[in-house]
């Protein structure tokens, strides 16, 4: 497979018809340039998402390979993302939301930014050329505020750290691990990729509000997860700074080693 598109889903039954209507034309267009598969991960839904997915995408009228993965119990976005990335076979893997906050029609433009020398392309509504449309203020406070802190801690040139809508080269997917089971997962994967030396480019995107259902984010839990991870990044940076100073002064202990985040 040249390209895998991974979509984690949780209680999205009422959204499946819209996903089919908007995804299949884009996937058909992409088959002109890629061999393609779509990987759905149902993360323990209780509303009939699994049945809706298999009925909508499992029929003979769907002309692209579709793989269905399932968690028997809800384990969180990060766990679903790990399952999807493990199942994906593509040399390039696109991850995207199932709730329509980023349009599937943007996938070709996202992929066009994955040029030579770029390892990850991330959607960036907070880029000067990006925008936001109808998203609740509380979500923007969390997402934009967290991204601002990550810009200070990691790389100011990247404006958005919280988007799931991304394209990864296989080398990144195979070499970078992440631990978070919740909504921190995408940020953790991006930050660790950057700290490992992979080159990240931004695709200025429009962040939309969802059309059906409600957000699955647990606000307080997600904020605390980001704060803990930000502290880990800060400690990692301080540790590396200390090692550099010790090397410059010739006082570095033989047992002192860099610790990865």
C-alpha cells in the first residue's frame, strides 16, 4: 500500500452516512495517484457504530480496500490511534477525525505538502493562513492555549500541536512510540517526532465544528494530561541543557546519558 487513511471512531453511528458520502469520492480521486486502503477503528462504541461502519463500507459497491478494527471496550483516542497505525500498511499514513472537523476533501492538499525532506505534515488552523469556523470557545481555549505552550517548549515555527489530521511517513510511524490513551496522543506523537529530528511541515487548514453528535473530549482530564506532558518536555529540555554545559566544561559524568522524553 502506498497510502493508508486511518479513522478512529467512537459513538459516531449518526455520522457514518456523512463519512461515506464525503470520504468515498476523495478516496476514489486518490486512487489515481496511490494504491490506497482505509482503516476504521471502532473504539468500543455502544451506539451501533460498528454495524453502521461495516454496512456502509463493507459492501461490494465500495471499490477501495477497507479494513475494520475493533476494541471491545472504549480505550481512548490514543489507543485507537495505535491500533490504526499498527494495522496500516501504507508508506504514507494519514490520520484524520471521523467527526468532520477537518474535511476529507483536504487530504490531497495535505499530501501535497509531504515533499522531499518532510516527514510529517500536520493540519494547522492556528497558522496565519489557517482559520477556525464555528468551533466552541472552550475547545479553542484548550487547543490554542496548549499549542502556544508547546510552541514555547518545542518549536515556535509550528503553530498547531493538537490536530489529529496529519500525514506521516512510515519511518515515523514505525520508530516513534507514544503512551497516551486519550486526546494527548496526537500531540505526544508530534512532539516526540520533532525531538527525534523528524522534519514537520504545516498545512494551513480550516478547523470546523462537528455536524453531528457531541465531542468526546473530557476537558479537565485532557488539560491535566497536557500539563503533565508539558512538564516532562520542560524537564527533558533542562536535562539536555545540563548535559551540554557539563560537556562544555569537561565535567560530564561517565554515567550521564541523555534521557528521551
